C-alpha cells in the first residue's frame, strides 16, 4: 500500500474507529451490566438502539456543517460530545442513565463517521476512493477483533465501568490525532454557505435520486444485519451456547474478520469486474447465505460452529457491499459530499436502529430470531440492488 493511501488511512481510521469501539468494547459486558443494574435484555438492547438512532440523526448536522465550516470544526465538537457521553456512562447509576449516556455518545460519535467519508471524497474519487475507503475499514477492523477482548479484560480487572472510562481515554487520544495529524481538506473557496433553503433543496435532490436512495438503503440493510448481530450476539453466544465473555469475544472477532478481509478486495474487484457486477454477485451471495442459515436454524441445526461459520461467509459478502455502496452513492454528489454523506449515514443508522427495535420483542435467547432478522436484511438488500442497478451506471469503483 502506497504512502498516499497508507497515511490518510491510518489517520482517518483512528478517528473513525472510536465509534465502533464504543459499541464493540462493552458487548461482552452486556449480560453483567444488565444484572448489575437490575434490568432486562430488551432494556440493554435499547442502550445500543439509542446509540444508533442518535448516531444517525446527528449526521444531518455534521454533514452540512462540514461543507460550510470545513472538516475539522465538526470533528472537534463531536469528540467533545462523545467524551461527555462517556463520562455519563462511566458513572451511570441506572439503565436509564446508561441509555442517556449512550445517546449522547452517539450524538458525538456521528461526526467521526460522516466527516471522514467527506474527507475521502475531498481527496479521491473512483477506484482510488474505494481503495482508501477499504484501507480505512482495515484500520477500523481492529475494533471488532480486539475491542471485545479488551472489554472482557477490563471487565475482569475494573468491572464494567472501566470499559467506559477507557472510552474517555480513547476520545482524548482522538483529539490529539485530529489536532496534530489531520489537516483541513476542504479549501475555503469550496465551502458552501449554509442556509436552510439550499440545504432543503440539496436534501430533496438526494431523496428523489433513485440511485442514491437505492444504494443508501442497500448499504443500510446490510449494516442493519450487522447491527442486529451486535445487539443479540452477546446474549445468544453466552446464554444459548454457554460461552464466557472471552469466548464470545473470540467468536465475535471471527465473524468480523470475514467482513474486513473481504472489504480489502472491494477496490481491486471493482476495478477488474466493475462495481455493478461486484455488487450484484455480493448481494446475491449475502441473501443466499443468510437465508440458508435461517433454514438451518428452523431445522434445529444452528449450532455454535454453524452460526460462526455461516456468519463469517455472510459478512464476507457484506464486506464487498458496504465500501462499494458508500463510494457509488457519493460519486455523483461531490459538490455536496458532506450533505450526501450525512443524509445517507442517517438513513442507514435509522434503518439499523429500527431493525433492532422491531426484532427485540421476538428475541428469546436463541439464535433463530437473530438469524431471521439478518436473513430479512439480506433479502431486502438483494431486492434493492436489483432496483438501484437496473440501468447502466458509470463505474464508480
């Protein structure tokens, strides 16, 4: 990997991974936190839903702000808000306070997802942008592979509150990276003066763009499947399959490896075969794999090994879908990359949060409801891929 890709990938990846770290690091502790606060599984899943909903809604602010003021000011504000939410979570006396703290964390963490996407669009387009997006995801991949293990280790030493204290330190580290390593990428002459009328016009243009909306929700339902897994896996793996917090962390890391390993091939495969063809085959593979997993669960054959192996394959297909949809959705909207990134991110996060909320009442501690929700996401992604790519489009990757 050349230095022109490696250096920005490391910087943007470190800034971006704090949000996923805030999700993944406390997953092994979910059952213990619920017991300590005297609450239920749906209430603990709400701590994840609150984060995703706040994460999605806040992107509507950070995107236009980043187009108007440059990329760095929204990042400073987002990290500060994230730090405040992490402090609330660290000292939360009840699940209600924990939900509130997670909501505040989501409000801040959104900046570190939407603004780096716009920075990538500032720097590159097409194949180079997909390579950089995939490289950023490679850096972010340390989160699902290591964050649960770090969380389970901290839980054994400091208790679950130490996990959120560590997130305070991670936020401070992100401030240092932003201040000393990341330069401003939006030139003053390219900044868009903010006014509500132009923002609404831009949003209307995006919301009525069939390709943008199709690709956004295609990626959204792909991400929603992973969000459902995040919200349910700790309870399924520890209570249904009897894994320890460390065992769950290892199983979770294996499932995540499939996604991030495949994401590294997205750019080269898109260059060789065309992004549309890669998208078509990846969504088909994702739908077939998740449907097969659900079928095995309904037959009573969804053992731990079957779930881990099947989700590894499904997430590998997902790793081809997510970075490609991100780049393709923004490709024709360079003049409003911040707004397009924030609106797309909002719609995707809301889809994920609503999917968790809709499937929560059906959760019974087994793998079947989780796999049913993931399979539904796979089918919806397949349908949207056929609609979004129905007409020939310029190759974006």
